[in-house]
C-alpha cells in the first residue's frame, strides 16, 4: 500500500511539473491552476494516507482501510478521466482550448 500511495502522491509531481504539462507554453493559466491544484490535492491525500497507514497506531485496520479507499478515489478519478477522454466526453473543453489557441496565435 505504501508503494501505491507513493505512486499517486509523488510520481505525478515529477511527470506533470515539466514543459509537457504545467509549464507547457500553450496551456492556459486556468489549465495550469487546475493541474497544480490536482497535484497538491493528490500529494496531500497521499501524505494523510501514509500517516494513517504508518503512524496511527490506535486502529491499524482503520489506517489500512482508509489508505485503500483514498487510493481508490484518487486512482479511480484518474481512470474515469482517461475513460472519458477515450470516449470524447471532454470534447467541449478541447474545443475551447483549440479556439483559445487560435485567437492567441492570430
């Protein structure tokens, strides 16, 4: 559970705080704000999960269950977003982004 928690709490910081994501020149400030918010939320949730998993000794079973549920929420949200992307449900925001780039580049 520790490795899984670190994967959603730490790895995205190294992947998304780069020129391909948060620092990409074509990203709008609004998009950057949401990505940084997501990274901060996921890292905070992972920190809380690790606290309950390793340091909350009152109820070990609760810590294990909570860590599992929090990981399911974070990773489930990622899977849902990926599924929506594949099904073109996010089409309206994509259209807005393309229109914004065309306006800014003209």
